């Protein structure tokens, strides 16, 4: 097998020959090369010191090549343009029961390949001049690539018990590549699911984000559910699965519904955090589910309660607690608003408020809401989507006319303080909110003079009078 026409492979091969070492391209780069997928990370294994090989390679790459050494791990990196080259010495590993961090010793190429997680990642291509481009495939990885199978090179029970993160990686690769996990490998994940407890939440979150960024994220979430990993790492999501029936009336399976919504959003948007909002939009349904003799199954306020749950979930799962968390909470809280609008009369006031509260995230919100229409009644789906189209037109019209998106009241807090001689008073916020409500409700235009007049009238109605100097100028 020939490597692509990239002179870096020749430089590494020549450098290895200079040192009298074997050197190979290994792992994900080889896999992606065979799958015709782009890859900017290239891993090299040498039988000997990877750090020495990296330094030799850098000496032949010019002044811009710098070596970053990670001596604790025996690895080194070179960045060249948008490529990242990593060098490591061949090694063998052994594990203790309570840690996924292996005891590492120098080893042969066969040792190094045998320790890898899956057969599709356990292939190597020689870069030494004498055998340049020759493939080493000890575990029939080529066949597994052709048949689109995820399988471990060695006993899967040992593989997953030693490093439980590999269970998450198996599911992630199956999702990213649309591969099938071999039955014996899938069964071993179920048997070893409990071992996931020794993996840090940060590493789990990294794998979950890669699942979420895949073309069809639901593949991964269904595999996590099927193997028993989901209740251990994300019990709130697992709780969505199942259907209850009372007097012959059942609610829909909210897990299946969520997966449908997530995949629909993924078709429309690469925004990772919008996908998380889709995953979490009904997360509070299990805790808000009630049976009502007249209404049947209800999930009152699940959007508001779900929004509050987002922070707790993000904190526990070591997902970011910055603007991404706030964005997800906001979308979850607002996701019922557009459908409530189209079910009732679409008033200008309600649309103004939605535009203002959603701000720059309005289009994302609408993307989720449209994906959330999963009824099997096609006439009902068409009616809702037609109503959403009408709502979109109305939002565009109102926003263009009134400049509502992300607006602030035309009269600010400083002007309120000066007009009424107020300092650090809650009345400032009361008056400011009243002006904002008047604009959103269409009582006054979004203009300063109209807002100022309304401010005076409102303040007088609650017993607050302008200062004498201000009064004389109004």
C-alpha cells in the first residue's frame, strides 16, 4: 500500500534510517487513509525512542519545526502548518484494577499494535526506505473496515476492563463512521459497563461531544442505552425511555421522540450546543409527568424545570458552565413558546416578546421547534409547519418595523434617576420594565420621546413625581 504523496513520510523514514530504527505510521491516520477521510494528525511509532526520532525529524524540516516533548509519556510532537505529528516508542502495557492508566514498558511493534483499542486502529504502514508503504495488519483490520465493523484485537472483556474509556470510544466510532459493533464486542461493553466509574467526567464528556457532532447522533445514544452505560453516565436521559398507560391512554416514548428531534436538528445545523438543547429539551418530562382524568398525561412546566436542570447536568458532566450552558438553558426554556403562539392567535405583542427574549438565538429556537413536530398525523404536522411559516413572516415584519431583537428601552436607568431624583431604588427597575412592557405590548412605539412621556405618566400613576427642575422642562 502506498502512502499519499507527502514528503513528510520520506523525511520521517530517512530520519529513522539514519538512527537505524524501524518507523511506522499507525492508528487513526491509517484508518482514515483507507476510508478516504481527511486527517491532519499523524502518529508515528518507532522501535526505540520516539523523542529521539522527533528531534532527528525536526532537524531535517528547517527552522520552523519545533519539538514539544512530553517526557512523562515518552512522546513528542512537531507542528508543521496544519499538520500535527506525534512520535512515540513502541510499548506494551499492563493495567491494575482501579485505574485506566497503564504500566508502560518498551516493546516491539507487535506489542504496540496488540495494545490498541480496535482492529481498524491497529494497522501500521512502514516508512523506512526498504519497506516503504508496506502494510502491517495483524488483526485483519482491512476486512473490518470493508465490512464496517468495530471489533477489539484481543479479548474484549480484558480490553474494556483494562481501559473502560474504550467502551465509549467504540460507541463513538460506530456513530461517527456508521459502523456496526461486533456482537461479542457489544456484549462485552454491557458486561463491563460498571467499570465506567473509574473514568473521569471530562473524558466521558469529550466522547459525548464527538457523538453529538456526528451526522446521526442518535446512533450513539441508542448504543449507550442498549449497553447499560447511559443510566450510569446520564440517568436523566435514560429516564425518558419507556411508556406508561392509564385507562388505555399512553404517552409517547420521550426518549425515542428526543432522538428523532436530535437527528432532525443535526440535519439542519452543525451547532453542537443547539444539538445539546435538542437532546435536553424534554429532559424534565419524567419529573413533571402527571395523569389527569380530564387531560390525560401532562408535563406542565417541563420547559422551565428542564431549563433549571441544565446547569446541574452540565456541572456534573463537566460540560462548560459558560455562555454555552446559558444558551442551552435559554433554548430549553423557550422551546414551547413558538408552538404555543401558533396554537393560539399570533398577536404582535406575543411575537415582540418572543423576538426580544430569544434575541440572536431566534433562528436556532425555530429550528428546534420545527424539528419538535414529530406527530404521525401528517395533516397535523403540515398545519403546524404552515403556522410556523406564518409566524416566521410575522417575526420578520415586526422586527424590521420595530427593531425589537435585543432592544433596550429607549429610556435608560440613568435618565430615570435624573428625572425622578432616584438613587439605588428598586423603583428604577420598575419604571424601566414598565417602559419595556409598553413597547413590547405595542402601547408606544420604540422611540425615545414616546417612551419618555410614558415614563412620566406611569411614574405619576404609582406616586413618583419628577424633580421640579425636570418637571419645568417637560
